[in-house]
C-alpha cells in the first residue's frame, strides 16, 4: 500500500477559494437585499409619484368623493368604497364555498377523485384574470341583466333597510357583478390553501376522533378547523389581498362610474379599475399624480392584509416544527 | 340506538356534507362555464391570419395579432432574463446563507408579500421608475415590470427546492474540502435544477397573462416593431382594448387571443407539474 504523501496546504488555492466564497456570499446576499429594496422602492416611488396629490389635498384625499378632471379636484372615497364593497361581497361568497370545497376534497370525495379535482382547481387558479373579466363582460353581464337583476330588484328592492342594496336599473354592470366575478376568481385560491392546510392535520388526531364515533362534520369542525385555524385565516386574508388588488376582472364589469351609491346593481368604481381605466388618458400632472396616490393607498391596504395573512400562515408552520 | 342526540348529529352531518358537495359543484360550475366559453368563442374565431397578420385598425375587417404575440414573447423573455437570475441568487441566499438570521427572515417575509402584491402596483412602480424617467412607454419598461413579478416566484421556489436537498449531500461535499460556492453551484443546483426550472416555468405562466403592469409600461402599438425602446403590442393589453371596444371584429380577435393565452398558460403549468412529478418519481 502506497502511503499518500502528506499534502502541503496549497496556500494560493485556499486563498482563491476563500476569496470566491466571500464574493459568492456577497453576491447572493445582495440579491436577497434586492428583494427588500424593491418592495421599499415600490412604496417610495408611489409616494413620490403621488406627492402632488397628497400635497394639494392632504389627508382629505382619502374621504373626498370628488373626482373631476376638469376642475382638477380628486378624492379617493368612491374608489376606496368600491374596492371595499366588491372585496366584501367576494369574500362573503368565496369563504363558505371554499371551505365546502376543502371539506369535500379532504373528507368526503372518494380517493380517486381527490387528486384530479384538487389539481384542476390549482390549474384554474393560474388562469389569467383578463379571461375572467372578458367572460364576465360578454357572458355573465347579459345573463344577470336579463334574468337575475330584474327579479332581485322586484323581490328585494322594496324591503326596508336592505332594499337599497338591491334596487336599481338592471344594467348587469355593477358592484354586485364585480363581487361575483371576484369570488369566482378567489375561490380556487382560498380553497387550495384550505385544502393544503387541512392535509397537514396529523392522521392520528382525525382517526382518534373517528374512533370515538365522531361524524365527518364533527371531525372537520371540531378537530381539523381548530388545529388549522390560524392558517385558514391566513388563506382567507391571502384571498382578500387578491380581491382588493385585482384589476382586470373588475375593470370589465364594474361600469367605471364615479358615483357613490348604496345599490349593488349600479355601476361603481374601484381603486384598481380607476387606475387601469384612466391612467393612459390622464392628461394633467395632477390627474396622474392622483392616480398614483390611489395606487399608494391600495399598496398600503394590501400590504397590511398580506402581512396578516403571512403571519397567520407562518404560525401553523411553526407548530409543525418547520 | 337512535336517540334524539344521535339523530341530531347524523342530520347535521348529512346537511353539512350535502352543502359541501353543493359548494364543490358551485365552484366547478363557474369554472367549467368560463372554460367552455373561452373554448367555444376562441375556436370559432381562430384562423391562420391570427398568427400571420398585424392588429387591424378600428372598424377594419380581418387582421391578426402577430405583433402582439411577438411583443408578449419578447417581453416575457426580458422579464425572465432580468428576474430569474436575481431570483435564483436570492433564493440561494435564503436557503443556504441566511440560516435563521433576521435579515433572512425579513427577506422571506417581504418576498411572500411581493408574491401576492397586486400587479397593478408593480406597474405603477415601473411607470415612475422607468417610463417617467425615459419620457415614453417602452417594451423595456414592460420587461422590467414583468421581471418584478418573476422575481418573487423564482425566489420562493428556489428557496423551497434547495431546502429539499438532503443535508448529507452538503456535508459530504464540504467534508471533502469543497468550498461552499462550489458545493452550491455543482452539487445543490444540480440536484435542485428540476425544481428551479419549474419555478421559472410557473413565473412564465404567471406573466404571460399579466395585463395591468403592461398598461403602464409597454402600452400598445398597432404596428410591428422590434425596438425595445418603443411602445410594443402585447397579447393581454390588446385583448383588453379590443374586448372593451364596440367592434365585432375586434371582439372575435380578443376571444381568439384569450383562447391562445389560456391554452399557453395551461400547457406551461402542466409542463411544470410534470417536471415536479417525474422528479419525485426518480427520487422515491
């Protein structure tokens, strides 16, 4: 057996390796920092772009309902209101439906059906939003205008208090339609998050409950849901973040009307739709600046919502020991 | 056997299950309706001119979307070329170099937010950053806007895929005296490559349908151009403008474009899925 000669430390080579190591570390760290910087830069650039509007209108920008390109008077109330209303409608529809879908896919459906349906839902979450918008405008709006909204107006329009929500001309375009389209878009998202977190529940927890004679519903409601509560809320907020910031699907069906109305049947506007519709037509600096200021407001709101979502989702991960 | 309590529980269970099945049917109903409409309208407006002719002027008959397809392909490539390398490096930082540091945790958190941030916000960001400085809309600005959407997707998947690589592989290589950068480049990247490619494909699927960021960066152009410093047509914005117009010919072009776009996105997503699946099988 030949003894291997003791290797002389190759100083030059070691030093080169250490140098490259440091360079590489520096390179990947700066790429990581770039991610941080880009989010901060996005916020600052919009604050900068909207400075004229913020300077002129002050904090009142948030609750003025004026939007007049001729008089150069701009306020964000109507778009903010529209964004909140459409997102609320969307979540009211999407959350129970998504919960039902997740329940169906994790406990009820036969095994062979779970994977294809789950995969189909995830694929549909990737369909571009402009497709949802086009379908909404060309297919859903005429159907609602002819068959659904007249009936809603006739049956619910005269009710006390909530009647105002359901009365109005049956144009088909409007807050209700936008909320429905948003809900259809958000359902695949929320349901696939819920399904995923439901699958993280340890089998022995569920099996113990079944062994004690629990029904499927009791297992989901009293075992699965409490275990995954924070992540489920996180998933809902993720969907809310998407509903608040969604642009194309809403722009098509909202009607682009700058009026404050209680009725869900009447056209309205949302932050994203206002920007998408008017940005390329904005002919004055103040107009453009007001639109960017609107974008800044949207950014702040979605930032808060998404932060809550991520913190909630992270809690379940911690419990799993990741 | 059937005490009142038991009956109440059984009824509750039955009602809940029926509602869950109805919820699943409700969700699938809309999605099938949307897919069916896209397929029907898209196929009926599909013809060879779509891929060989330029976008027609208002009110004219015929025409295609050749310039828009070219613009979308070019800007998506730009977005990938600009966004993916930074994304892979940042993902490497998170998985290999940050190990529970506050900076790493912050980057991961911010990246998750960027991942689901409204794309219209990124469009406005690139408008103030690039378009306002250059003084005009351009395909380059469009590519940059798309790169900011590619970035978080690639960071996320690279991070996840590198963390799936068994730590024995790192330790084995390091114990042989291989420097860390070489371990990363030659051992970890090789092992995580299918996952990283999947991430890039998912990013491609996502940006090919993005409309809002391109409205404020690349805008649109009725004519053929290969100049990245000029406004350029692209499929989503053309679909948007044509669908909102009052012309029937434009509507049918918009449907054809929407159909091709949806098909492309679905094929890319399926491809990404297939890579993950095949990789899983060879590993198991």
